[in-house]
């Protein structure tokens, strides 16, 4: 019997989260190895020296970029048509994701982790991040999801980062005039798919096997 691919993951990391979402949606079974980032396993570092999650080992292939893992999984099986949005195109979704992975993530990190960036103004970076969120609120006024009436790749690639942004100050985020964005994020957070990828697992140890993931098929 062929061994399943191995996924090194960290539950709260939004990059790892998006990879798990795609693996679960595509019903791709992997051996999940939960990592504590302060104690990165030697096996993960040997496969991917950059030392960040997620890392997917699929046969001889090492895939250590979250979007590449999403594409790998969905190219195998895409039952919910994440790669084929109702509106616009895959290229348009990828451009939107790239924008969030770039400038938005810069501001998010400096807002969420001010202790890592001495001299930076976290509230200034929060304001700068709003330049990306306010247009999303307008976009979502035309449909429940970013590219139509059903979710697609962009929604599940971006929502983990908006979740992280919102959780820095939940009261402040809830008070913003973004009803469509807030409803979109809430729909993501309340989805069975999201719940299925947020199970807490113990730290993986070299002497033990990982856990089967996904352990249930999302509805």
C-alpha cells in the first residue's frame, strides 16, 4: 500500500490553514504532522530548509509554498470548482491573492506583532491594511463571495489572513462599516470545512506516526 503524502503543519498559521482547507476540500488524505515552530523537527528542515509551514511531501516532490499545495490538491480533485470561479477567472483570483500575500501581509504582521517591529506604528499599519479591506466590502456587496455566489480559491486563500487581522481587536473590527466583509468572514468561520481543519492535534514526535487528515469529509 502506498503511503499517503506527509503534511507538516501548524494549526494557527494562515498559510498552513489554507493548505489544509484545499486538502480537505479535495478529499486528499495526508499524514498530518503538527509542528511547534519553536521546535521544528529535523525531518521537516531536511526536506525544506527554509523552516516554514506548510510543507507537503508527495512522493519525491517537496512542495513548501501554500498556494502550490492548494493547486496540487485541487488539480487532483476539485469537487467544489474552486479553480473555476463563477465570475472572472483563475488568473484574476491569483492576482487578488498575490496582493494579499504581499502588501496586506506586510501591514498585518506589523499590526499583529508590534514587538517584532520596534519603531513601527501598529495602528498606522492597521489603517494601511484597511485600504485592501474596504474595497473587498464593496466587492462583496455584489455577491456573498469574492468571485460570485459560491466560494472559490480566493476566498479560502485569503480568509485565514482576514481572520487573523480581525482577531487582533475583535471589537474594533466588528465596529467597522464593513457589513459585507464581516458577513463573508463569518460565513467562512461558521463553515463545516473550516471547522474540519481546525482540530487540535498534539505535537508530532519523530518516534510516532502523524494523524490521518482529513479525518472526516467536510459537508
